[in-house]
């Protein structure tokens, strides 16, 4: 039995709604147990908002919706759907802290997180730039690595939530080796027998022989040459404007990107499903996986979507994929 702790995220966003929708798709599974960490009132409200069969299942008791509830307190202060608040930020933090504690104690095989508001988190007195940094702090993990996954598009990042001006300094031989190592390990755990990994260049055209920056020549190339001598299937530095096309074509199993937007844009571009008639996005496929921690964590690859929260129209597909990935990584040990 794989037991996953699912955090509610920001209760003013779409997290509670997509949890109810996603969990129902796992109801009756004998090999998987979902434990949702949230205030009961938040789940009550989401079930009432969705109404119909969803509300009836929730009122029938724990387990009917495909999950059991690990209840955390609802803090004082108002939480309004679609709005940033201190109370909502405190709920998000408390749920994550509880889930990490469960995973560290072995009470959960992995954690799956719904989206949070970084603004609300910081307003509540928890000064972290994102989930990844908070999880590293709570679990004692050093040097966490973010990987986005959507089908064959798997992209890890050397850096994430830092200013673009600081990215070149973050590219060190030690950091690059670590990102490559945890990326390769994750691929092996999900069944890729001989992972082929490309590293995206930091500079345009991989630096043009040093004319547009030397980082690709002086840092990336020597690390990859060393790993290749050890038998790794690595390639790079590959110019950023072509490496993701090659990944999509199946030439690689994953790409290591240098910074947040370099890696996020191609994955999200392919992951968003847009209604051509209205121009609005209908769904987002893809998973955010935190590598290099003492615990397994996956997440949706989208934000709180405050603009559509409470309307019952948010897609649960990314959360469903995150649950599948967490289960697969957990089974691999």
C-alpha cells in the first residue's frame, strides 16, 4: 500500500476543488491511499461548492471521496475565495509542515502538494520564495532540484527562484553534477534503463566559442566530458533554442535547464490546453517534482488560479498526474 499525503495548498485557490475531483478518480484503489491534510471546514466548503455527487460522497464519510482527512486547525482570520490572506498562507504552511513530518516519520510514502500563494505564505510570516525552498528547510534537504515532467518532456533546473542576474554564479561544477545525478536517479526509478540527458547552454548558441560568454566552455563542457568518461549518456552544452525540440523528438530522456524560465516555458507551452474559441486555458498537464530531498514530493504544475477559484471549473488533471508520479517514485523505493 502506497500512502500519499496530499496538502490542500492555499485554501483560497483551486486546491480544495481539484483535490476533491482528483481523489474521486482513485476511489476504490487497493494499492493506494490518499490522506488529505487540510482544515475540515475548507473541504466542507469545496464539497458544497461543487455540489451534487461530490458533496454527497463527502458527506458519506471519510474514504467515500477517495481519501481520508488528516485535519489541521483553521486559523483565526477570514479566508475569501480568490484573495490573498494571512490566514490562507498559514493554512498552506501548516499543511506542508504536517505532510513533511508524516513523510519523515514514514507515515507517508510521499507528499503531493496543491498550489500555494507565495505572497500569502510570506504574509503569514514564512519567508520562502516557493515550495521547493520551504520543503528543503522543513526536511533538512540540501540543494533541492526542481524537475518538471509532462509526458516525455522532463526538465530539471540548475536554478529556479533567483534573479536572472544571479544565474551565472549558480552554475558551478558541483551544482551541475548534483542536478545531473538526481535527474539520472529519478529517471532510473521510473524505469528509464539508460538515461540520456542533455544540458541546455546558458548562453545563446552555447557561447559561440566564448564570444558570448565562457560558462558553457569553462563549466558545463568539462563536467559533461568527465561524466561521459564514466559511462553516462550525456550531451551538451546544447543551445537552448534547439535542445527542447530534440527532447520532444525523443533524442533525450531529460534536459537540464540553467534557469527557471528556460525550463518552464517549453514544458508549460506543451502542457496547456487552450480553447481556441475563447482563448482561455482549459487544462494543464504536467508535474513538478522536487529531487534531492530525503522525501519524495510531487506537485501540480500550475498556480492557485485565484481568477477561477470557487467556480467549479478548474481541471484536476495535473494533480492526477502528480499522484501517479508520486506513487511510481514511491514504488521504486
